[in-house]
C-alpha cells in the first residue's frame, strides 16, 4: 500500500488508522502486500486526543517519509515492524484532552516492534501548552518505546517542556546519536542505551598496528549484523602487499566471522583477523611476525544500528 500527497484535515480521531485484525494482519487481508508507505501525508486539527497515525501489528516495512501531524496531541502510536520515520514533524502539539490527564503523554509511542528508525523529526508545542503531571509511575515523554529491538534515533530537533523526557525506554536496546538528538537532554529508562556518536565504527575506519604479534583491537562491533570490507597492507622492498577481508557478525547470535578474500604472496599471509564476542564484540588483529600493518575498513551497510 502506498499513500502519497494526502491532506487530512479536522478529523474526529486518527487521520490514519490501520488496526490489526485479531492479533496479526495477514497478506490476504492486506491484498497481498505487507509494505506500507506514507509520503507527504499531512494531518491537522484532530478533535480528540487520538494520535495522527495509529498503525497496528501485521503491517510490515512501514515508512513515513516527510509526513506531519499538526495541532494534535500526538504524532503516532505504532505496533508495526520494521518502522522508519524520516524527515517528519509535529507542530503545535496540544495538551491531552480532559479526562485523560493522568495518562502519560507521548508524542510518539512505539508499543512494540523490531527494527525501528527515527531519523529527522521536528516538534514544537502549541503556545497554550502546559505540562500536567501524569499519574503515579507514568512519564511524559517525546518518545516512549516499549521493549524495542534495534531502535535507532538521530536528527531530532525542537523544544519540549522542561518536565518532559526526551526518551522513555522500557527495556530493550536503543542506539542514539547525541550529536543530533536535540530532544534527549533527559532520559528515563530501564533498558540499555548505546551512544553510537562516540564510537569509531562509522562508514570508514583506518589505522596502523604492529610492533608485536599480540592481538590488537581495531574497532568495536555493535550487536547485530555489521559488514565491513577490510584491507591490511604490508610494505617491504619497495612493494606493497594487501590482504582483503570480509568481516561480519550474525544478527541472531552476535557471532563474528572474518573471511580472507585475497592475499599477497608473502608477509601479509601471516596476518590474522578475528572477532572476539562480547558486549560489544571487538575486531582483533594479530600477526605471526613482528610487522607494522596499515589497515583500512569500509562499512558496507551504511545504516547505523
């Protein structure tokens, strides 16, 4: 299903409501498609406290690209997976309606799912917005995520009230980029937060190792599937010999593999690349001789998990 260039104005409830039929929506009930795309869908003036987007389980590979929910209490509640929200916004967020004041207020609520990405989101509050304390044990937050799997956040911009949290993470694991997570100045969680903006495993890596044959850490692996093309080089007698490797981890087990693709004829064959499992796993270099070895790695999957 593909929805493009749609304006939904002054609805009573959610502008887009795709509920699950029973527990899971099947391909048959979706007309043979489990890919749902929303491009330039704009929702404004919701009369009740319903979110602009309400999408249940069974809707796979959901993409919201350049969408907006304005003058409403929430952008969206989602149970679909995988889910990508890119370059979206909510302007003029309002207070929850009377009668639901004690409920926690979330602008985006991820109720379940695996493989969720929010990359580029802007939010502003209505001029009359005032923070009302929720009931006991509840938290007002920009984003609430309930046991997410591979949740990745970056490019969040805007202003939320001081008594709000940027992220309310209930279990699960979340990667977030502090360089562009403008809303994340306060966080409440009982899960794990990984700051990948401080890590070295970006698109391209380089360095040099040597001086002894002991294992040396090259870079860290995040849990899940990461694929790198690694070149190690040894120069001698005016010639340079290179070894190419494919280095990756299994998404299901986190087990690491380093496979040699090609090798020079001499000293470069004595180089070993191995992945040591852990949290996170690390890529190690070692040699059988006393060599200095420049290396360069390229991340083949450019998406930061």
